[in-house]
C-alpha cells in the first residue's frame, strides 16, 4: 500500500473504531470488524473506501473458497457498518452476495455419553471445567471467565457477568459441582480466577492474570471423544446443548430453560428436539433453580470428583459392620483424619485483608500420610534431597516381592515383618556389592516399602534404587560396573530367601503353611535414577489412590480406575465399605518409616557422598535460597492478607 493510501486507511480505520465504540458494539464484534477491514485492504492493496461492486464480488468469491458462511456474514456486516457510519453511504450488499439460510441441528450427546466423556478426560482442570459447562449450561467463554466471587455457595447459584449481549444472569449450581469447584480451587488457590492459566508452579499459577487457554479444553474433549468411540461431532458447546435437552426431557418448562441459557426470545430452540410441554406458570419459575440443580447430578450419575472425606462419611458404618473386628488403632486414626480433612470439623487459619479488612478462613489439611491430598510438599522435599545425592553412574531399581504364602503372616505381624523385609533386602544388596570382584566396597540404596499392587490388593514388596558403584573405604577407591548389568536376579532371590528365613528364626516368626520355594526379585536399569525417584516419590506420603482416580459412587458401590501392567486403563468397582477397607489395608503402623537410606546414601554419609561427587567431577547445583510463598491476595480488592489466627476451630470455605 502506498504511503498516501496507508495514511488515508489509518485515518478511516480510526474513524471506524471510534464509530463502533460510540455505537456500543461488544469487544469481540469490534475485533472481528477491525480484522475484516484489514483483510479487505490487504486483499486489494489499497484503502477500501472506493471499491466497486465487481471488486467486492471477486473478494467474496475468493473468501468463500477458504472460509465458512459465518465469516462471510461477519465481513458483510462489517463492510455495511463501515459504509453507513464512516463513509456515510449505503452499501447494496444484498445484490453482491446472499448467504443461504441454513439451520442445522447440532449433535447432542446422551447422558451416558456425557458421563463417559467427562470421566475419560485425564487432566483435572479440564475435567472440572467440562463438568461446570455441562451442569450450568455455560458457553465456553462464560466458563473460562468465572471468578471466585461469582460463586454464591449459600444460595447455590452462580452469577454470570457480562455474558453474550452484555447480559448478566443467575444459574443454579448443583451440590456436586460446588464441591468439585471447592476442591479444585484448593489445588491453585488463585484469589480471583477459578480456572487460571496453569503455566508454572502453584505459586506462579496463583499470580496468573488470565484464564487457561480454550484450545486445551477442546483438545482434551476431542481426545476423550476418540477414546470413548463416540462418532458424533462434539465440541465444548455441545455440553450446553445437552444441558438444555436433558432438562427438557425431564419435564422442565421451555421458557425456564431459555432463561437459564440467557436467551431473550424463543427463536433459539435448536438445543433439543422440541416436544409438547405444559406451561408451569409462576410456580414453575420459582422451582426452576431448584429443579435444574437437583436434576443434573442425577444425569451424571453422581460420578465425578468424589471426595474421599464424603465417602468416609457415607460408608463408615458399612465398614464397621463388615470389618470392625479387623480395624487396628492406626486404621481408625487414618479414617478419622481423612474424614475431617478440610471439612467443617477441621481447623482453619483466619486471614484478614490489610486494606479492606475482609476476612477469609482457609482450612488446614489433616496431614496424615495416607490422605490423598496432603503432604505434597514433603514428597517434593524428599525428591529434592535425593536428587542432591545423585552420582554420574547408572542406577538400578531392584524389587524384592513377598511370596503369597507369607502375606497372611505379614498382615498379622506388620511392624516386625515390614522392618525385616527392608533390612533383609539391604543386607542382600550389601553382601553382593562387597563380594563383587568389580566393586568390592560399600554401595548405597534408597529403599521404599510398598504394600499394594496396581489393583490395590495387599501385595508387600520393597523397591531399592541402587547406584552401580561402590567406594572402598580402606583404599579410598571408587569403582563402578559396566553399563546394563549389576547383579543376577536369580542369585539375589536365593540369597534373599536364606537371609529371610534366618531373620524369621531369630524373631520367632512361624508359618502355618509350607515355606515357599519360589522368590521373585527383579533388577533393571533405570538410567540416571531421577525418573525412578519421581516414581517412588508419588507414594511416600499421599496414600495409594489419588482422588481424581475415584470415578464412581452409585447405588452403594465405588468405582476407581488404574493402569494395568500394559498401560491400559482399567476400572474396578467395590461396595463402599469394601472400598474403604481396601484403602485402610495399606495404612502403615504408627511411626513406621517406609523410606530408608542405606550405606553410601545414608544421611550420616553426606560428606562421603560429597567426596565421591568431587572425585567424579560432579557439577554440584548452587544451593537455592528458601523460596518465599506467594502472599494470599484478597478476593475483593487484591490487597495482601495477613494471618490473624493460625489455628481455630470451624471452617467456612472461601467459595461460600
């Protein structure tokens, strides 16, 4: 575009922008109209103030080859506005092009398909977002723009602000969705946004200024649709269609549904295959919020974002009836802690804004190591401590598995048997390292006790992360082994069996069944060891089942998902009492240490490890200063809040 043309275009562009603002057009409309003007100017290479009808016909013909009719309509309206309010003349656009009038019906997923789609989504933030869109009937932009202050928990409703057309409205929120939002908010604790941008750590997310990206939600839904084998053409907006359709199928008045959707007239009735309905009058309007809030969780089957505390409250009586005689004091303590974690009975920390004096209460977690959402910080600290001890050698993951014949004895003598298992596994590794002709020295190991398999059955075993190197204290020599090999697994199993029987005899442990002949020991390379540390760190303090894997609670039965040995997703369903008992079987005795460091990697050998790192020329990381936690910001004025009571009884959730 020539300089004089560019100058005239800039002047007309600014005049068009000012005219759109004076006419009160929405921001998205202004953005679309502005893009159209730039696109037309770029297509012709000059200012679009003197285009002939033939030129406009050629432009729309070229545009139609690459864009949909909706884009054509936007460009037509944009150019008409530009001609009428900037150039002060009418544009006969009907004679140039006439878009067809097409009203296509969208594909609407059934209740079962909605349930399958939402539960198949892997990432928690996307799963909760889709639940919110479906159970509240929201547009995608409305869901992304939700803020903490928009949730009125006491009246069970959500205030949607500045929605499409600049209209506000209230929509009812089901209890299941409200509880899920509360628990999801605790994962990031952003003072304003419900769905902040997830980039970075929790402290960075808490300072995010924008919501998460919409493309990620669409991609997650597309992947879930493919995994469920659903052939319908579905988008996030399809869940809004389902919201209206499912309410209509349950007998709700059409006018009330339109009000919940934010439609001002009865023209937009494509959300469902309409059928005759009976108007409910004023009484139906009064029941609308309650009906919508009560009916939608039933359509989901109540199967999303199930809190372990709620399951404990619901099925504790059944657990007592079935297994009360088997519950140990440690089981009852864990059950009590998980049942009140961040609930109305837990302690809270009270904070007050230094500017507006607004007060909030943040619940304390129970801190129990079997609780699925507590002590994440402690797990990360353990991983960081072990990373500081890593050596530039190959690492091996050695697993000692308890035979099935011994598991009953392990259950009856947990403290003795678990301790003997850890010590015997280390003694076996240590004896092999001292006798190995290529090592002949002291080796090290991180040992972690596990009591479950992938199905959460009782299956005691111990993992040891072992570096393929040893130090000779007398000669002050470091020796390591060739890549890909440490010790033969068969020989490890035989020596471990002999040492185990000797330990049983010494402790007076006896078996009523014949002694097992086959013992299983697995020894495999895990590279530099960091990934193995992260894998074992998942189960140190946070229980054996994340809450996000609990996918069903229906008719007294609880369903959870897991990955089998081949990586396929499997689902297991149990009665509620049996589900709680399955979790409690993996609660360790009080004050029992499931993680232990041995030999070269023991806590007392820190200087020895540092000498080895110096000898091997390991680039030690610079110690980081303790990172300060991000301040808690006031949800009203964004001011910094201060602690006025560290611990007090009673809890009022922030989303209330």
